[in-house]
């Protein structure tokens, strides 16, 4: 059962609603301009701006950064049970995603809770407390624990987990750091275990809405990730895309 506490994943407001800042003034100016018979080129410019802003809002609602996420594939941890590690858990969106979809699983939410966390999720909050509050709000805190550590040097024994997930985290690292994190994910995953890797993907819709602003690791092609995953010892079972997301389902 969910608590009365509201989920707060801490993503910046502009990621979901930033285009409203352009849409409302453009519509207002368009109305005034039409009434006062402004030049056609000016009205056309305002109309295009309003249309682009509205379309971008629709694109961003499909991604829904501030809402609960759905797993991009139902083939992750199909047994429905086991111990999962969320690498780079942040404020818990991916952890809740897994625990919602796999109600018999338990999960360790790991993050460094350092500068990157503050940069993406803002100041003024105790990082681990924000994660815990979201787990509580989702009603899954009894099946989760929180660990503070660097994803490039995980504090777990070999083959400790039945599944590993990482969402929009490893692509924040430079290339060598990403490879180190992939190697660590392979080390702590049991043979035959599943790894679900989700990355920021600059598809045509996100490029339409944001241009290069959401680049992250999106500047690395899927071929680079596939080669790095295979180098780390993973076998690619599935590769696909969702709004703003490139995902790989892998087997150890």
C-alpha cells in the first residue's frame, strides 16, 4: 500500500514544463498581434513558436521524468524474484520501476550521492533521505536498502546479485569510467543473471524538443555501448528504444 507522501524525483522543472515559458507568451502575443494586424511574418513566427512549444510538451509528457517509470522490456528478471542492484539509483525512479514490476524481488539502491547527484537533483535536501522518502511513498521501502558507493568500485562480493539495473547513470561518466562501471556490474552479477541498462538517447523527438541539451552519453553510438558491454562479459539479448531512452537487456 502506498503512503500519503508524494513522490519527488527531483528532476528540474524545465525538463517537463520548460516549454510553457515559451508557449504562453507566444499564444498571448499571437492573440494581440492578430487583433492589431501585425505583419504576417511576425504572426507566422509566433505561430510556429507556439506550435513547437506545444508539440515539445507532448513529447516530454511521453517521457514523464517526474512520474513512475515502466520497464522498457518485460524480459528482465522474468522469474519475478531475486536480489537486484540498482547502480546509480539517484532519487529512486529506477528502483521503484523494478520493485513495482517485480513484487517478489528485493533491491539495493546504490548511488555516490555526491556532486553529480546535487547537480541533477538540486540542493537543500539530504540525498539519501530523498531516496528513502520516495521508496516509502511508493510503498516499497521494506524490500529495499540504500548503499552509498562509487559505481566504478562496488562494495560487494562477486556474483552477489540475481539482477542489475542502471538507468541514465553510466552515461554520465567519461568513457573509461563507463567501462569500469560495466566491468563492476558484470563482476557482482551471478552467472546467468540479467542486466538492464538504460541510457539517454537523443532520438528525433528529444532533438526536436531540446536539441543538444540532453546529450549525456547520447553522443556515443549504440555500437560503442554494445562493444563495451561485450568486452565486459555480457551477452546482448535485446536492444531497443523508448522515448529518450536506449536500452539493452543483457545476460552474464
